């Protein structure tokens, strides 16, 4: 059994990927446990000796911040907070993202600035380690006072309430507690706020999207190179000298990757009749590279966020400070998520254009990439599907971060809408995966019409692996199954590529 220790050390995307993929268990480091207990002890003493209001600890919430709460009701206040805020609706959050929410919530609470009980954090770890995943809904967060509604659903099972997925089925939390002999957590002062004020819904969606896009970025370059070969494209637009004088890192890295992929190709080095390629081929470094640079910025934002304290109020035991501020506000994430969606959509947009160019019957390729066009429609309609996905991505890329709706009687008068940005961005990423799969479906088909000439060893091996799943199309067949197999291939194919291809994303 592999164990990941929650500590003050930076949580990396690679660690998150491994934790999710290889079913790690979580445990708190001794230092993290000490910090959590120290902060909790400080808060208990502070409440005992202070009569002045401390937001959310002995007051109401939001616009009810002027309502004082007696000391004997502080636990009830926190329990009521969790119950009343569980107002999510819409589709359920996928289990892998709920799992990621649990990890990120524990990480954020482990720094010792939240006033949480150690037993509460340990129960969240227990959920993760036992495969108990709270049922959370996608809609309901404004991405401002944290992801209140989604995190309330994540927290309900701590109280023995709500529903969870366990052993492959959805059931009431009480059933699982009875089976495991667990008792509900009795929340103490501040704990409801610590659980609900945070950005773990937005962060989980963002990190999950990034983990997919890191892979799709490499695949976009590989598939673009296959299309370039199938279209009998030119290598000159990928010469390093061209890109060095423009300086953009993503552009330089993309051109280098394409050159590396094409090393040893007969096709790329053969004499070309045409002088110039369309933009969708010639400008691969500029377009793919711009998206890479954008995603690297998004990764910077989320690397900060998953290693941050994002609840409120924030407690500083060593400074004897309890500060009500705004670390829960999702604006940095909202802007980054909108950026991620746009960058992903552009990868998809140029991919669909390459697919379109392959179908024209130009440069020695048959119309619609089938030997007997007319009798056979060939690859006519997969391009329609790709175009539909590209168009939907354009619609989904309308930015959420420029929107705001006043809430809580004006106390929360500017919100980020980062949660909507998060769910939209993931939809765009999934659409991109399908668009790239359709391009590969077309490019591999077109490449066969260049035989007996061969592409590079890397591309020949990649296409040979693809051919084990998706056969060359001789005459019209049911296409949707081939598209589905192409998508699955992109998810499963090992990216065993030269070191030069690992640079960037």
C-alpha cells in the first residue's frame, strides 16, 4: 500500500496524478497534526477569554454577522451552517473529482490556520482511505465565499448526514457509519466555516482539467504532425531559427517537438510541389504554443492554490490574530479557468481545420479519404461531429469571470463565478479530447494513401499502435464506434517519447 503524507511540503501535480491513479492512502505528518492541534487549542482559549464578536465563530454568517451567538450554541451554529448550505443541484460531481476535493481540503486544513479539530481532518482522511465519496452536485457555488454549497455536501457525511458512494453504490451515510462502527463528528466553533469556506470545488475541477490537458497538449502535437505528414506538408515552418526570433517559449517548444517527432521521415523530406501550407499546418507552433503558454500560467495559479489556506476567518496563533478577510474568493481561479477553456478550445479549433483540409481531395488524397467516394461517404461526417464540438466550445468559452451577482443582502456583493468557469472548462477539455481523436482517425486514414513511403519511426510506431484498435476504412462502416475507440486510444496510449518531447507541456 502506497501512502502520501500530508505535510507542509509543496503538493505537486505529479503527486496528485500518482495519488489518484495508484490509489494512495493519506496520512497526516506529525508536524501537520501538531499545527492543527495548536491552532485549535489557541481558538478554544481565545473564545473562553474574549467576549467581543469574532466573525463566524460567535456571530452569524454573511449579512447576519452582527448577530451574536452564545457560547453554548457555537457547535450548533456550525452544524446548522453545514446543513443549511447544502443546496447543490444539477448533475453529480464525478467521483474522481470528489476524491480530489477531499485531498485538497485536507491539504488546506493541514497548515494550522483554520481552527479545525484534528478528529475532523482525520475523518476526511478516513473517507478518502476507505473509498467513501460524498455525493456533491455541480451547481450552486458562486465561487466567492468559497464553494459553499459543494463543500457543504462534501461535509454533510461528517455529521452522519447526506449520501455517499461506497463500494460501488450510492447510499445514506448512516448505513456506512453503521457498517464501519463510526460515530458522527460533533463540530466545534469555527469548524463549519473551515469546511465550507474554501476553493476546493474550483481547485479540484481545475487540477483535474490540467492533468488531462498536460497529456492532450503532447497528443495535439503528435496528431498535428501525423496530419502534416498525411497532407504532404512542409518542414520549413518548424525550423528553429523562425521561432527563436519571436521568443515565445510555447512556440519554440512546439516547433522543437514537431521536428523531433518527424526525425527520420521519408515523407517530410520528399520534394514538395506546393510552396506553402494552410495556416492550420504552417502555424501549429504559433497556435499550439500560445495555448501551452496560457496553460502554464493556469498551472502556476493552481499550484499556488492547492498549497494555500483558503477558508475564513484565518487564525494566526503565534500572532494572537483572528482575521476575517477574503482568501476564499475565487477570482484568481475564475480568470485562470476561463483562460484554460479558451486555450483548450483553440487546440480543438485548429485540429478541426486540419481534419477539414485532409478531406478536400487535394495533394493526391481521395475526396473524403475513401477509395470510392460517391458510393461511399467516407470521412465526411466525422468532420461534422468535430465542427459541432468546436462550435460548442466557442459557446462554452464565454467567460464566467466577468459576471457577478450580489448575494447575502449585499454583504457578498462581488462574486467570481469560478465554479461555473470550472465546470465549463472541463467540458471544453473533454470536447478537445474528442476533436483530437477525430483528427487522428482522419490523419491515420490519410497516411495510408502515402504508401509505400513512410513517416518517421515514432509516427509509424504510434499509428501502428492505433491500428490495433481502429482499422483502415475500406468502405463505409458505422463510424461512431470507431470514434469512441479513438477517444479511448488517446486515454490509454503510453506516451513513451524521447526526452526532447517532454519539455514544456
